C-alpha cells in the first residue's frame, strides 16, 4: 500500500497505474464536490473528469506542502470555479430594463435563472436540501465555494484556508458573509420561515 | 453588546470557531435576544439542509474515462516518433506504456513549413525562408545552393507500433508503417535524412516561472536552448518562445515534462528533409577527394592544400547536418494564461 505522495512520485516517473490508483482513491470525494457544485450527475461527472485531467497535468506543482487530498481539492475547486464563471458569462439577461438586484453592495446575480418555485412545489419536495441548493446556486462563485466546502463537504476552516490559499480569518469572514447572503436570499422569498 | 456585533460571530460560533470570550458574549446575548437566536437557528437550518443533500455515488468507469480523455489529448501534445516505440523495453513495460503514451504522444501530421510558421507565429520566419530548423552558419550556405523547402505534406502517421509490452488497450492508433528513421552519418544512396522539429503552445500560469522551469529542464538534460523572442500577440498576453535542441533519446522524457507545465495546444510536427543537402555535400566531398588525389599525383602541393581546406569546410557542413539530424528541435511557445 503506497502513500498518496509515493503514488504522485511514481506517476511523475511515468507510472500510469499509480495515477489511476490516485483517481480511484479520490473519485468519490471529488465527484461529491463536483456534484454539490453542479447539482446534477451529468455535469458532475464531466467536471470530475476535468478535475482529474487538470490534476494530472499539474501534478508537478504538487510540492507536498499540504496533503495530496487538500491539493486535489484545490485543483477541484479551481476547475469548478472556472466552470461557474464560464457559465455565468454565457448567460444573457432576459430583460435588460429589469434592474439588477444588488445584494450586499456587490452582487449582481439577476443573470442567473431564478428558480423561485411556488410554495406548493416546495411542499411537494421530499427534500428541502435541493431547494436550498437552488439558492446557493444563485450566489457568487466565491460565496458558493465557501459554503460548499464548509457546509456540504464538512471541511475544517484550516483545510479550506489551504484549499483557497488564504488565512483562517479570511475563511471565517467570507463564510459569515456568504451564509448571511444565502439566509437573506431565502428569507426574501418568505417561503421558508 | 449590540446585535450587529454579535451577528458577525454567529457563523463562527456555530462552527465552534469562536474563542472563549466570544463564546461567552454570544451565549449571554442569545439568552436575551430572540432576534439573534432566530437568525442563528435559520443559518443552522440552512447549513443542515445543504449538508443533507444526497449525493449519488461516483459512476463506475471514471478511471477508464479519465485515461481515455488523457489519451484523446493526442492532438494537443507533441508528437514524437521515438516515443512511439521506446527502445527501452522496461520503460514500455513499466506501466501501460508509460506516461508518454498516456498523454498521447502521437504523430499528428507532418505539416509543410508554411503551416508550421503560422502555428508557431515565428516572427523570424520570412516567406520562403526555412523556419528555424537551420541555424546561421555553414549550413545556411548549403541551403542557399541546393534550395530547401521541398517538404512534402504527408498523411497522418499513427505513432504506436504494436509492441507485445504495450498493454495500453485504449490506444487505438497503431500503424506499422512509420516513417523510415533518419540515419545520421550513413551515406547510402537511398538514405532518408531529416531534421525533426516539434512545436507546441503551452498555457502557463506564470510565464517567468515556467520559462525558468523550461530552462532548468533543458540544463538538467544537457539540451541546448535559446529564447527566441518574446513577441506580443494581438491579445496582449505575455509570451515566450524557447527552442530546445535535445538528444533524440532524451526527447520523450523532456516532452513528457514539458507537457506537465500547462495546457498544450497548437502542436505541430515537422520533418525537414535534408536528404538532398546531405547527398549534395557528400557528392562535393567525393569530388574534392578525387581532386586532392589528382593534385597529389601531380605533385601540386599548393592546389592540394587549398583543396584540403575546402574539404575541411565541407566536412564541417556535413557534421552540422548530422548534428541537426541527431537532435530534435522542440519549440515551446509559452503563453500566460491570464485569469479573468
Ligand atoms: Zn441580538
């Protein structure tokens, strides 16, 4: 049984089986992260592939300063963020004269499809989770990221700080901000509470 | 304590990330403030809901799909005949034909020089002039005499010849008919002499860092290198073009490592035929040798010395050509991937 670090070294030397062992080890975690970002299986699977491809290409940049898992999460987060930003740019607002809702001063998010299902639909849902997630999905990629990592992936502040390459203090304040934006978004609908 | 100050502590408080003093402040405030209590409960509820969102298991076959995707990048990666059939058996056996196979080192196509020039955006190349394949020096003069640029466009070659050690089942590209390899130094009339050049653009995060990495890589493997230029394309991104002249047997590992620098695209493979030049030089040498023998027979020492000087020069040219054939030129076009 090799450690992750040993497998990375072997991969870099051309041992493909070693890289595939790493894929096997982390596929569920990476897929879970991708799914929580994308919200559906098809996109999650595509993104998971992208993540491992990106990891393979940038394997040389893994210097062992963090665990391989943390490094891989970083790669994964970057791929997801890039994808979210790419999608966001692609969306054209349906109505140009509708003022963009600013939230917290800097969030312009009206270009994202507003799910706003009626109350009856919500009660039909077996899970609130998916419903809450649709609000999360409307958030700025940076805010969505921190909530996915903390509240969905159960990662510690320290791990998140390593993944996002920032301080624990930044994680703390960004998470506080993101959670409050999300809460207000949901409260605005006056459906849940 | 005012609500506003407490509200900023609620998020870390629910994660147990507040210190003792903050903890106490929050608890005291919550005991007497229903508004903050409610806010905390809502945040906790939202976090709990998200936490409970069901995630299906990762579909089976991811490993295979990832492998396939990596192999499919063949068109984005340098192509290299030598890597297609490594001489080192152990390397091939080591693991599904090694990373070179995994990243799909693949002979894409042999492009005419004009295409190469376009792909490489080589500022130095003027119309009709050969692209970088030959340096300044005696070789240029020979090129001038014989006229190079008669490269043929050939059909795409599949890179991987069947090999019993090759169990990389996903690589469907096999073709036994590969280009006849160049044989430096051999002068059989039917010999094919080619200088090989591979080029690719690599998107990197930090151009200076990556440039240093390429240089380090070159130095570590004893390859000659030069930074060709740093022209700015229209889009204004930072670029750097580095040319490496590498030993053929080291090329596959260098390419492998270069490919890990970033996203590879715009690749091209080019073979410039040196056959004509080589034969021409060889012919000249033969003629000179005859003349030298003649001069010796006639006892004309002055003419002989003069001819020998020319012979020396021509041998230098011949060596130069052989040098070109013994090495592969890798042209690396680094582009900084500017984050939006
Ligand atoms: Zn209060």
